C-alpha cells in the first residue's frame, strides 16, 4: 500500500532553515552589539601605527664612480664595484647599520604617557623631559621609571615605590644605570607623569632587521627600492629612514675610499724609492759634465743617441712594468696583506689582470662588510675566504704570465738597443758617457712624472667620491593609520557578532539528538501515517479537552478525531492501541484526552490502563478503583462490571484501571480472559483506547496488538531520541503493530515551522 506524503519543497526547506535561526534574533542582536563594542574597545586600546615610506635609487657603478665617468682619471679602474639591488637591500637592513642609526636617534630610552586604555608614546619635540644615558647594564632594561616636573628647576624620579627629588642636569647613578635628566622641547610644570624605560638597542636593531624594516624592489630587475617602516610616531619613522639612508651612503663612500687610499699608499712607496734614484742620476750628470767640461754633442751622435734613447726608454718602461709586476706579486705573497685590497694596476693594460683585480677587490670589500655583522665561522665568510684564496692563485698565475711576456719584450728591446750602441762605438767616449747618463736621467724623470700624475689623479678621485644611491622620494608618512585598519576591525566585529551565535545554534542543533520537527521522521517512517500534532500544554495539566471550552490543543484533538475515519477504510478503528518508544512521551495524556474527545460526539468510549508496570491513568483523572485488569485477568471470580469505572469528565466515558501492580505482567497478558475482555468491550463500546507500556522497554504492546484495529505511536518534540526512530521503522517494516499512525506531541514555538494541519497520509 502506498501513501501520499506532503514533502517540503526547496523553498519550504530554505524557509525552515531561515526560521530556525531567525527565532533567535535577540541573540544575534546582542552578539552583534557585543562584537561591534569589542571592536570599538580594541581600537581604543590599540596604539595606531603609521606607515612611513621612501624610494631610493641604487646606481649601477660598474664602470666608474658616478659623475667621474668619462673623465681623465676614469681609466684607473679602481672604483669598479658592481652592485646589485639584492646585495644593497641586505646592507640596508643589516643589524650593524640599523644599530648605528638607533644610536644616532637616541632610541635607547622610551617615553610615554599612560592613558585609560593604552599608552601614548613621546618623541622629539613632544618630550617634556629628556634622559641622557651615560651608562647602562643589562638589569636596567627591566626597570620602569617615572618623571614628574615639580617646578622649573626640580623633578621627581619614581623607582618602584620610591620617590626622589632631583635638580635638572644632575647626574643620577644607580647600580643599573647612570643618567642625566634635562628639560625637553615641550617642558611644562604639570601633574602629568612621564613613564620612562630603557631599550636594548641590539634587540631593537634585530627586530627592525628581521621584520620592522621592509625593503623591496619597485619592480623586478630594477635599481629602485622602496623602504618602509611602521611607527606609532610618524616623525620618528621619518627620522629613522632619513638617518638610515645617510648612514648607508656614508658607508658606501667609506668603502670606496679604502681602495683609493690603499693605492695612494702603494704609489707613495714607489715614489720614495724613485726620488732617491733620480737624485743620484742628476748628480752623476752634473759631476760628469763638470769633470769633462762638456757643453753639447755632435749632430750624428745626437741622432744615433736619440734612436738608442728611444729604445732605451721603452726598455726602461718595460723594466718599470716588470718592477711593478714584481711588486704586486710580492704584495700578494705577503702574509700581512692576505685580506687587504690589491693596489691599482696603474699602467698595466692587460684586461684579464684588470678583471681579476676588480673581482678580487670586490670580494674583499664584501668579506669586510659581512664581518661587521658575522663571525669568521659564518658559512658566507668561509665561502668568500675560499673564493679569495682561489682568486689570489689565479692573480699570481696571471702576473707570472705577464712577467714572462714583459721579459721577452725586454730582450727584444735589448737587441735593438745593442744595434744602436754599436753605431755609437765611434762616438768619443766622453760624449757617449754623457749621453748615457742623460738617457738614464730622462727615463727616471719620465717614470717619476708618471707616478706623480697617477697619485694626483687618485687623490682627486678620492676627494670627488659621491654616494652611489639617490633619494627619489624622501621619507614621508600616510596620515591615515596603517594599523589597526578601522573598517576591517569593525567588519570583523560584525562578522564575529553574526558567526558566533550562528555557530552556537548550529553546533547546538547538531549536538541535539532529539526530534525537533516533523521532518526528522517524515522520510524515515515511509510505512507510517501521520495522524496529527499536539501543541505544548502547561505542566501538571492532564485534561485539556472540555465540553464547553475551546483551546488550541483541544481543537487539535478534535482534528485528530476527524482524521481517524480516514486512516483505515478497510476496517473500523474501534480498538486503538496507544504506545511510544519510552516513558514520558505523553501516552496516558493522549489516551485520556482522545477518549474525552471521542465521547463528546455521543460515542461510548472506554480507556484501558494496560501499562501494568507504571500506571498513571487513574491518578491523572483523579479516580480510584479497588480492582482492575490485573485482578480480572488472574481471577475467575471477578467480572467485567467489577472493574469498569465511570469517568466524571464525560457521560459516555469509562475507565478500567490497572489494578494491583504484578511482578509478572507479561504472564498476566497471556490469560485466556483477555480475549473475553475485548469481546465484551466491543459489544458495549464504540471506541476502546488501550494505554500500553512503551515498546522500547517491554513487549506488552506487541502482545495486545492482535486485538487492535489501529496503533497510535506518540513522538514528543525535544524529548524523543532520533536513534529511537529505528524502533518505529522496524515495527513498520515487520508489521508488528496494526495500521501504525504517528502523533507528534508537545509542539512549541520553535516547532511552529512544522506545526500545521496538513501533511496527513491517506490511502492510495
């Protein structure tokens, strides 16, 4: 047999879900107010931070020193320091550099006013008093001091519970610190107390280096970077970035000057030695002329000597270059210069040597920069040291190759010089001797002038060194706080105010295993029929149906009465078996009021109290009986009329009580008089309502099922467990009850979405 059921549509299901939450509107309203209030309190208690930014251009200085490119001394190749944006960003955020910046700004002392919900930091021109630190130890960072101006000359220093009066400018010494307190730019005599704390600059520098200072390239492969910092005091952030950029530029200049100074030192050493040699050559010419009384040479000898002198000059230049090569080799092999910059290669034009020298010096500078913040055991330092060792070996090998080439060139020049020397063999010995001395003097003079020129160029380049970074946008801040974001905080407060009650209701709904509405059973009980639904009644109220009184619940009983005639057309509903899963679901209450409802239409009705274990029916109707069903079924001497009791609630209503509670109710129900009882009842009454024990506990209802025309199964909202529905499903599948019908009991406001007169099943 098929049954037609009213299945909720998608729109109905959505409405049900919405109404499940909408009935708690007051909970959502309260949570929303609390969420927005919490957001407001958070904003009041949180210190606002402003974003300070600056844009910096890191210039590519791979071919010269900025503005010095293309000048006469740019061929020295001593400033070729290839830079990348990634390297320079690491330099800018280095702890050592940031520590120097923090020291310059005197950020080892913090000042603040205490407000009701937060503190107000003070800095710069807002300081009423300033603390000058002479000495601090590690214990000083844990101290909290207070300052309060007493008058124009005195102030009060608070240390824990101790208050001391001092004069401005006096030295205050404690085991943890030594300080001097002076008047600040915003000094005034007031009741305001300034809270003072000492800051560990090493820890603060680490915090800025790791996350506080953000440095990012504007776009990929560009030399422009953006520096930003968050600070509660915008001017402090501006000062920090300005000082950081200044310090960074000064260190760049200092690093480049180291290389130039090293080259000047090397040239000075060569000039000192060459000056002595040149002075000796000049005295030798002077003495030779004086001794031999020579004024000028013959024309032929002069031409030959000029040609010979040209080759000899080249020979001297070659010897000078060999000397320079040897000097550089000795410099590199010297243990004291292992980690020093290689001097400029001066006149040597070998491109491989220039490239190796440039790379070697760059690695030396990078190693020195890393050692400012790292130890010798740092993997990066060890790696650079290994590279320098390998590169030095390559340099020495290259220098040896150049030396061999210069040696061959020198041998060729010696050969040419010998040819002209043979031509001069006919020149008088005195004239030849003079010319040779002049030639030696000329060579040494030329070399001296060359070195002197290079020294002047190096000094000029040293004085003209400029920073290799340029400020595009000076540090500035956005007047709107970057943290906390007001709109976001209020939005989160609103979301929390909505999500928390939603989550509570959702979790409560999921954790609640009780039947809440009709849809919890409608699709499971496919073989059952819904007889009706009852609303909530007052506690202690057993009888709700009265002849001359109409209420919601009494009308619902009348509706159930009208439905009974449609539930089983194949047979009469004369015997109605009332049961449930467990005690407390309203079987007895339903039996009493259904009996009264049926009796009001001039039908004779009898209610049987067949709950032989915990009977409540007579007590709820304020009736008493000396004997009942237990005595009738056990004794042959007790007759039907002896157990029948007239109910005062209706003229057509009778009740048969349980009688004495027996120890073996199951055996009593096996009595042969049970069939006689129902036979007699059917002759005398129009309706027989059997109030039985719950089927979830005992099997009494199944024993009585053969005498019933229909079975009414009570399900109570927010009481019956969903898992217990399996019992009813098993009953329907195995047809253990006759014509099972469901009545939903105790519908409250929260079940009102399911409370309706529709949804009843009819035979197909």
